[in-house]
């Protein structure tokens, strides 16, 4: 096939046509990929043409499945500002390509070109991404992001350049992206006058294309026979890099177009340095980047390695399956065969279950693996190299037979007889654990529902659940695609029955705001604090044994609780979701924006008797320093005990010397390690962990049990509240509703508890006093206006001062020092209106028109300014209209008087001293008001604006003598 393609390239007309197509394709993708130039010789030219044709085929093989309308992006201040984009990845998708392009759209044809802004986008499967652009730590009881789907991050400019995120083996189903104009510290953002800066909308276009494969449908216990092959293609001057072969092999299960596909990662190359970067939620490069193909000089022959993909559906109540593989013959020279299984996604290494099989026997090979009920699964078989960085080379072929058996659940010992009813409280076996059936109760509010044990025929629901040490217990419950993902899923567990009422309060749809806020704060606060004061009750277990419950919470797969603080998911070991001791502590897990699907909560009870093995402290120290004696060889030379390190190391290496070491000598060596090690902090942590493990070598007990109270519930925000300094709101974006907290008083964070930027009471008081008392400088202006018989102007100056004082007293004092005479909206309108009206009457006074026109101009300005203030009080034209009209009125009046009298008007002293000085103050005030104000310095700069405007009236309001004509 390769030789035939290269032969056709010798036809000149076809070459020209192909080059035109390639040029059109390169222009259409807007620099989405890089083309590496090679020396201009015949062989390189032929190679570049082949490369471009392959890239063009990659683009042709993509199938666009989602194209979204443009979304307007807002600057991020809290999660309420995000724009939600929804994508639906179809089944049988091998690779998903998410393409984004942002640009600026000017709202006015008269404004200058908009400057590109920084845009941030987060992409995640299953639900909305949980993010913190301000780098604020999430509450301590939040579900770990490491146990959820990855969040892919992309940051770029709104300069109309295409950006792309490529994900190999994406999760089938819903994907959500949140996009916004990147967050910046609001304290440093300028408060710009509306109309001065360019008024632009940031728009984002998005689409998703996929490349698919064609799996083979296989049923339960159905055997399928096939061949795995790998062979080197004939040498036709076609070579690829080593890293390319693993992803460019033609798949047996692919459509014809994709059999020659080379998997090329397409990322944006922005010459300005703002290139698109794909990272996961922890900041490391995502898996998709590791598969990027590039053209290099280190080349190997192209190897065709087929991959066979199967698809099968797991019915309800099936949790385990068995793959049975039989090879027809032994192949000693064949590479290993990889068998990978994954639910709801293309099986890849590192995702789902994976096994490596050696083709050295013809007996049946059984591979057990866990499955998810009511879910499509994919299984892939292919040759794999021993080293992932290498490729499969050579010609190989092996025939095999594959059969997948679904393992039925264990039969119950006491099945219900005829005439009897099933006990709803009786657990069912699932993966060797007892699972209890739950009943969902939904409330009218958004995201309000809870799960409880099913009632019996009489409607009775047990208040406690019994756990035993012999068998782990758990629950399984489903969350919907849209209606259940916008809140916070909460699981709480306690061994104390006194906590029962508190756990029920978590799930209540309606509760007292004060009580709910305090409870929410306590629940997300220190887990050592009990929500309800402990009740001392006689308990036979209190002194003779200790208990610990390990809780595992996960989507799609139940975890196996493992002592002392882990959960096992297949072959992976992850930290436990919560740990509950037999004390006043409560296990609590919050899952913000939970993914849709089936969630599992499993609980393991571990008991330990009073025969706890207590090891002497000296033996613990000896064991620790002997285990870490290599640290003595890496001591810091400047440390005091570094000279003794060789002698210490020699003694620790000799068993006799170590046995004779007394307690003081052992502690001396231990302190030397702590103080002089290169990583002294880590050494201290290691010793604490070693000491704790040695002191807790318990004797396990299997014949113990305990009763627990629990709740599984969902609520908006965090338990329906946002602490004491925030409110919970529902927002809609892209047709999806979500809940989020809107904080006040400078508090930030997911639950409005982060207080690093909360102003102190003194700073609030100072800001309030500056903004209010600075208006008192209007008193001299009022006095001067009345003295010069400008009574209307004096009244307006007084009310401008009055409403400005009370508006800022209501707005600037937060809740501690604020005083609102009336509603703040009324005060704000009066402040803006009287300020504009004072400017207008001052300009009319300066124009010195006839008295019969003054009242007409005052009423004309009063009506139009009231209309403009109500229409848009912050518009630039509301300020410019009276100012420009007044300047034209002054120029016309003064010019006519000068032309009529042939004398200078007004007086020379006013024109040479007071007018320039007043205009200087006005210009300085306008510069402060329009260009220098930020949130951080607002109280200072705006107070200067008050004072400058008040002083400018003293200079600009003319006296009667100024209008006496003089030569």
C-alpha cells in the first residue's frame, strides 16, 4: 500500500492537486500543528509530502459530532461567572478532539480594536470541573480529586487562534467544560469609567470530533477465535519515529480510512508565546501529551501490529467476570500479549484492568477482573513489548480463542419461600461484601435528595446499621446525568448514636438558616470537634477493645477497606475516603459536583484487643536508626555530629554493637539523624510514622461488631449553606443548573471560609470615614454660593454632599460600620444625580446668561439628567452630555458679549487665575476618577475626587464682579 502511494506521487498533475489540498487544509486549521522543515533534496521532499498526506488523512478521519454556538465569557470572580460547555462522546470512540477558538467582539463600531484577553478552560468527564483559579485550598472534608476523573486545563489568548485538547481513550458519555476570562487579583484591577475603555465581549466557539473503532460484540460465555499478527512492512522509504508505532498501527477493528491513520497530537503553536498547554488537575502533563507523534531522525521500519477490540454488556447484579484465553500453539519468539478491559471507554494501558500474557503454553489462561453493572465494557488484545518505550518488531502470528464468563452472584442461603416476603434489610453479596439496598427520597428544591435503608412492609426503617469485622458492608446508589450533578453529595458516618440527629439535619430540605449555617461550618471544620456533645453511655466495648471504620467512596467501583488507612480498587491502593474511630469523631465526605453514574460506599470494621503489643521506646529507636543508617553517609558537613557519623554507621552495621547500645546512645544517634540529615523534616515524619506503627501493633479481633448511623444526601453548595459570610445561589449556564456560593466581606473559597483578604475593622472604619468626611469640603462651596447669591446652586451642592455622605456610609462600611438611611439603590441614584446636576448648574452660572433663561436651563438639565441617570448612571455620555453642552453654552455666551462690547469678558483676574486653577483641579479629579481607581485604593482616590470637585467649585463659580466689562 505504501509503495503504491509513493508511485502515484510521481504524477505531476496529481502532486499539484494534492499540494493544493494540503495548503487549503493547513490554512483551515489555523496553525494547529507544526510542520518541521527538512533539507531540500528529493528524498526529503518526498518524505514531507508523505507526512503532509498522512496529517491530512488524520484530519479526514475525524468525525465532527458536536458543534456548539458561541458562548460569551465573563471575567472570573467566583464560580457563578463560568460558561458551561457540554459534549457527548459517542460509544466506540478511540480519540476525542476538543477544539476551541476565542475572539473579541466589539460592541461599538466606533471603538478601537479590542485587546486579546487570557482565557482559561477546564475540561472533565461526568460532571462540572471543581476548580479554584485563586489557588485556595478546598475544605478538608472534600473528596480527593485524585480519585475522580482528570481535569484537563487549557489557557490561551482570545486572538482567534485554534486550540485543541486531544484525549486518547476518553470516557464515553457526557463531558463538561467551564470557560471564563482568566482570574486576576481584583484588588489590582482598575475601576474604569464605562465608555473610556473598549467595550468588548469575549466569545468562545467549541466543537468536538472523534475517531472511532469497530469492536466485535461478544456475549456471555461466547467463544471467539481470531489471530494476532505483527509484521514489518516492505521498505519503501517510509519511516516513522519509535514513539509513533505504538499508536499508528492499522487496527483490525477500524474502518478502512483509519487503517493508515497516524495518531497525531494537535496542539496550538502560538508564536507569541501563549501556546495552549494541556495539564491535568495536579499540574502534570496529561496522558494525551505522551502519545504525541513527531518526525525525527531516529527512525525504525514501520510495523503493522493489529489490535482486536471486543465489546460486551454487563447486566445488573454482576460484579465479576472471567476472561478465558487459549492459544493454539506455543510461540517462544512471540512478544507478550496485552489484555486490557475498561468500562465505558477504549481500553488503554493504565486505564481499567490490564494483564500481560506470555505465549508459552496452550492451557487455558483465566484472568479475573471486576466489572460495573449495567455498563458496556471494552476488551482489547494486542502484542506488546516488554518495555513500554520500545515497539513490537518482527513478524509474528498467533491464533487464540477468547471467552468471557460473567460470574453470577453467590446464592443466598435462606431464599424466601412461597407466601413469605423478602426482608428489605437483608444484604446481598456483591464482590464478597454485604450490600444494603437504599431508597431515594427527592425534595422539591434543586439538588435536594437523600438515600436511606428501605422500609419493611410496615414502613419501619432501621435507625442504625450493624457492622461486623468478618465482612465489609456497603451501599450502591445512582446519580442522574443533569439533575443530580449541580450540588454536593455528602456521606456522613458515626459510631455514636448521639450524632443521629445531627446526621439527619444534614439531609433536611428545610432548616433554620442560623442552625444550618452553624452546622455546615462545623461539618467542614475541624473533624475532631463533635457536632453534638458526646453522651456518656455504658458500653462494654469502651475499655477492652478499640474500633476503627475505614470508609471507601468511589464512582463505578467498590473499594475494599484495607488496614490501616487504605482502599483497594483492583490492583490500585488509594487513601481511604474517611476514617471513623470509636470516639466522638464523625466521618464526613463532601463530593462537590458529583459525577453521574453508580456510586459505591463500602465500610470495613477493624477491631483490636487490649493485648496491644507495647514495644519499649529504646527498641523502637534502635529499629528506626538501623533501618535508616544510610542517612549517616549523607550528613551535612556543617552539622556538629557529622564527624561522629562514620562511628555511628559502623556500630549500627554490627549486630553486637547495636544490641549493647543503651537508651541514651540510641537517642543521640536518632537526634543526630533528625538535625543533620539533608531532608531533616522528612526524617522527622518518618520517625513519627515508624513510632506510631510500632506502638499500634494490635492483635486483631474478628468477633466484634458495632452499630453506626449514617446519611447519604445531596444539597446545594455545602450542606445547603456557605458558612457565615456567603449565600448559596443557583445559576444556569448552557442549559445546566448548578449551585455555588457568593461570598461577602472579603471572604473567598468554595465555602466562603478563606479570610486572607478580609479587611480589618480598622481599615473598614478608615475607608468609611475617608469617603464620608471628604464630602464636608462642600461646605465652603455652599457658603460661597450663598454669599454670591447663587441660592439654587447652593441647595444643589448641599444635597450632593448629603447624598454622597449617606451613600458611602451605607456602601463602604460593610455590616460593621454601615448606616443606610434608605435603600442603597435610592441613595446611589441620588448621589449620581445630584453630582451631575451640580456640574450642570455650575456651568450655567459660569455662562452668565439672562435670568429668564437660567430657570429654563435648570429645568431642562434636571429632567434630562434624571432620565440619563436612571437609564445608565455609569455611562460616559451621562457625564459628557452636560459638560459639553455647558462648555458650548459658556463659549457662545462669552463670545457674544465680547463681540458686542468689544471688551474682554469676563474679568481678567478670573480668566488668568481662577479659571485655570479651577480647570486644573477638574482635570486632576477626572484623571483620578477615570484612570487611577482600583478596588484596593478606591477609598483614597475617590475621596480625593470628592475634595478636588468641592475645591474646584470655589474657583469656577464666578463672583458678580467677574462679569463687569473691562478693557
